[in-house]
C-alpha cells in the first residue's frame, strides 16, 4: 500500500516567482534496484564460475595428452578416454553455468530498466510576506 506524503516547510521572506514550474526528480523504485543488483551479482558470480570450470576442464583434457594417455592424433587408451570424457563433461557443465550467469545478467538489466520510477515534486508556494516549499511524492 503506497501512501502519498506531503511535506511543507515555511520560509519567511522567500522571494520566488508566483508561477514557478515545480522541479520533478524521478528515481527508480529502490526494491527493483536492489533486486537488479542482486541478479547482477549472482550473474557475475556464475559467469566467473563458468569460466573457471571451463579452464579447469581444458587443463584436465590436455593433461591426458601430456601424460601419454593420448597421442597427437587424438587416439587414447582407456584411461585417456576416461580422462578426456570427464573433461568434456566438465566443460559442458562450465558452459551451462556461464550461460545461466548470462541469463541472470540479462534479467538484472531488464529488472533495472523496467523499474517503475517514483517522482518527488518540489513546488514553491508564496504569500505576501512568507513562502513555503512543498515536497510531494510516493514514499
């Protein structure tokens, strides 16, 4: 439930044009901004985890060639085949983690860009020997 709050401050001797345009300041709704930063943090973490997992899988794959289980023509014995298969599976998992991270980053961007904007209006009010500033908006 949103409540409209109006705050008025009395200022004596304020000289302001009688029909001044109110200043309007818009800000994205805080709950949406916090949610978008949360999605962005999760997304960045997942992308980093996907890259690291992919790098480890890459190293494990080529370890099979370095230890002699596979030759330059990619022919492997049983242990080399097993090692390269596990490395490929790990690489696939790393790709999936990275893509999930990209999805979270895209969600963060969408949540931030479509967040409703709340506005605060500052309106001067002038009397004969006095003036006031009226702030209104949704809080």
